C-alpha cells in the first residue's frame, strides 16, 4: 500500500526475506504523486545512509531537511533505515561498530541502489553518509558502480571503538572537562601523544582501517566525484585534528591520486551531527553547489568533465586547489 504525505512516499525493499523501509522525497517536478519517467533523461538520486544506530531521519530530523531540500532542488531523494534499525526488519549486529568498520552494511546499501534505480528509473545515486554512515557509503561505492558520487559528513578512517562506561560516567567526565585542572591535563596528554606520533614517523597508526582506505583509494582514484564536509574543531583550527592525533585528511587526499575529484569543505560553527542551524544550512548550500557542478539537471546527469582536482576550503571562502600527490 502506497502512503504519501507532502511530496513523500514510503517504500519497502525486500532483501533476502528482510524488509528494509525508507522514505522517498519526490523532486520538485513530481510533487503530485504521479508516476514519472524523469523526462527520459538519465538522472541520479540521493541516497542517505544514517550514522551509528541512527534512524533515517537523523538527529534533529536533519536528514529530512536535506532530503526535502535536495528534492526541491530537483534530485529524487531517499532516506533508508539499515537492517536492524528504525522501521527496517532484521537484528542489529552484536558489535555494531566492528560491523560497520568491516563494511557490513555495504551489501544492503549496494543492493538498495539497484532496487531503487530500477523502481524509479534512475541511472545511479549520490550516496550521503554521516560519520559511521560515511564508512558504509565508501564501502557501498566500491561495491556498486551505480554510486556516481559521495557526500561524506565528518568521515573518519580509523577503527572506531565503543565508548566504555555508563552514561552517568560520561556525563561526569564531560562536566570535568570544563575545569581548569582538566584542561591542563588534556594539554599534557595531547603533548605526550604528539611526541609519540612524531616518533612513529609518517606511517599509519595501528588503528587505521586498512580495508576502508583500500576502498577509498579504489573509488577516489577512479575519479568518482566526492564532497567531504567537515566541521571545524573546538580550537578553531579548521579540519586539523587535536595535537597528537594522526591527520588522515592529507593521507587520503594523497591516496586519491592524480585522477581525484575530491572537494573538502570546512564549516565553522557546525556541530558533529550538522543538526544545528549553521551545520544543516552549510551542508545544504555546499551540496547543492557541488551537485550543480557535477550532476547538472539540464544535462545528462553524468558527472561533468571538470578535470582532476582536489579542493580544500573553509565555508564562505574561495576554494583553494591543493596537490593530492
């Protein structure tokens, strides 16, 4: 049974007897609910993959906001609950972070692209992933050529581990971070990590996600259009990590190589979820500009031949081309 509300439609995908559910946001020319063939043109859709244990609406309904915005901009948009979460069937993995680190959700996302492309007559998808969802997006891009582009919000390339301790212990720890003594201790800890990192040399740290980095190199070096949006860190140092932490960004840009079409944007004032006003507005603005450049609606929907480049810029500043080699 079809259910509709304000230009949206619920959909269900049958994947090996597990039902995945999601929401389709119709593009601006298709708000009536009528079946369309997208004017016979090849067109890409937007597929949103949620982060860790998040449902398809994401924090503060930010994914709903973006899907509505991109649909109004002319791009069919799809929000999907992954197996075991939200409205989708199945059991969540026992060790969800390890499962995500190993690309466990990639088969479901890759198959969803095939199913949705057939159902809605689309040539492919730009896959949008936030945090751990960006890991699933990269793995899915390597698994299915219907991924025509990636939008990665605060991605990471290491093997993340769950936070130990109870909710109340974490709350107490966060409060302690505000004290002057704790700040001094943190500076000392950061300094010691920086010394260890310098002794380690230029090699990757032990917690690097090598499988993910391999997939990243595969898709980025092939020229897949990729937009990375990062928030500025708490010290206002742009995309740079805290002292003593390995900076993966230069490493992944180097892995992307000469054929890369990677754009990095740093947004001041956004929180990690990009759910605050600054964050959600920046994601909308940067993504719409990027879509217009690589997947213009007036043309075939294929990426434009804009040449290989890696761009890095703060939000609101002119892009600066930097070397990926």
